[in-house]
């Protein structure tokens, strides 16, 4: 069992995956975006015994040399580093091209040069756009409904091209909407919960009708591990999904019921996405991941929400519930 590099290890999904890999006995190098504060993101909150087992590498996926140094002597790479906020991609698309496309290219090139044995590239259900049919399987057409989505489509297709052109051992991992502890407030579930926990009576949201297929983050992390453990997944793109959907409105009403039944939802125009950019329906098929691996969701939506609420209660000071987080 060789060393695994996780890029974006300090982020939301990356930190949960890093923690899981250490607990499962893997030797993990965590690539954290370089900053002069020596801030390791969510890794700073890990128990000391887990943190002490990590090999921390400060770098940036946009830097080809740094990526190659980070990947030295690693058997596998779980590439999660990316810019992810959709509204931010409307006004800063250059950064998304540099990080999501060029960053992935740097990982692929280094994999080719170093002969790395496995590479898992993180995709997103946003590459599908609004569902043309449900459940959305891996053959569903792609639709770049935001600059973010377009750069993830580009990164996925680059990964596919390296598999086809150079026989690189690539797998494209495509989580549907992941939620849970450590998620940033630009995502809908923390947005609703932090507003409610802050005592707000008016919960500001964008469009209420879109539906999403929500994965609890520990199930998503486990999905990456099970995909890695199966040789059948090389050269494949694989959804991680629950195959269940809920509308944003129904989700908000359920959280209001649990936390503050007096609260009301109001539509905040700045949170509404441009009409052709809003993804109206996401409901993923998980047939392929179940066929090729031993994965299945271990948390119900209710259990996941309960753990998320508990986490946010204890960490409310880290969230700015009164502003719109891009």
C-alpha cells in the first residue's frame, strides 16, 4: 500500500477523504494551497493523532513543477483541488480555467511522466446541466450552464483524452451535490441552517423549485475510496449519487421545521441565477458505482442533516450568515 496524494485536502470533501484514508491505514500526502499564514484549512481542526500521520505539502495545482514534486513517490492521486462556486465563476472565469482545466492538466502530465499507478479526477454533477432524463446516468449529455460547469467538462474530457491517448490509469469521479460538516456557506444547506441558527426569521434564498440529489459527505468520501479499491473503474466515469431528489423549497421547509418553525422564506434576487444557467433538476443514477464497487450510501438524509446541524451549531462563528456568500 503506497502513498496517496490528495489535492485540495484542506477543503470540504478533501478533508473528509483525507481523514478517512488515514483511518483506513493509508500513507497520505495532503496537498494544501500555499498561503503565507501556514493555514491548512479544515486539516487544522483534525485530532492530533490524525494530523501527525499526514505528510503536508504546500503548493498550488496551477504550478506544474510544484505538482510534479508533490506527486513524487506517490502510487495514486485523488485530485480534488478546484474552484467550485458557481456565482463566482460568472465574474472570474479566468481563474476557473487556470485552476480547474490547467490544474488538472498538470496532474495528468505529472502522472504520465512519473508513471503514477492510479489517478482519480473529481468531476461534478453540474457537467450534466438540467436533466434531460432521469435518473441521470454517465451517458447523459454534457451542458456548460456556467463557466464553472464548462471548466469541469473541459477537465473531464482532458482526463478522458489522456486515458485514451496514453493509457493513463484515470477514473473520473462525479459526485452529485455533497453536503455536511465543513461545507462553505456558499452552498444551500449551510446557507439555510446558518441563517436559522442565527435567529433570522426571514431566510433568504434564490430559486426554490430546482431539485438536487444530496450526498452526505462521508458517503461521498467513501465513494472515492471504493472506486479506488476497484480495478474495474479504470477508464470509467462514475456518479456518486443517492438516486433521490428534493427541491430547495422542500429542503428549506424541513430545516425550518427542525430549527425554527416561525421562520419564513423570502426570495433574494441577487441569489437567483440567470434563467438559462440555473440547473433545474439533478437526480443521479448510482447503478454503475454499485455494479463496479462495494459502495452504497450509509447515511439517510435525516441522519446527514442532523450531523450537519450539530456541526454548524458548534462552528457558527466561522460563518457569515448575514451576507450572501459567493
